């Protein structure tokens, strides 16, 4: 059975970003997460991480279409 929740360290490893960047994504609400336990540890549901990744692909695609490579002002 696949793991339902991921620790922020696992999220940062999957996205190849720092732990601080993963924490910032969660705290900003950009990446939905829950806070659990007495120490308030963050957990990200695997499906939410996948949804986030798909949103980033869509946003990147829109950006690339709006800013074609080799356009005026690019070096």
C-alpha cells in the first residue's frame, strides 16, 4: 500500500528543493498540508503533492506560451 502522507523532508526530496522552500509552500497555502501531533509536524497528502505538481506544469505551460523562447528582449 502506498504511503498516504509525506513528511516535509520527503516533499523537499521529491521536488528537489530545500526543506525551507517546502515549508514556505505549505505555510503560504500553495501546497495544502495538515499539522498533526503534539509537536505540530506537517504532513502533505501524496495526492495533494501530485495535484501541486500538475498545477505547476499547467502554470509553466501557460507561461511558456505567453513568453515564447527567442522573443524580443531575451538574450
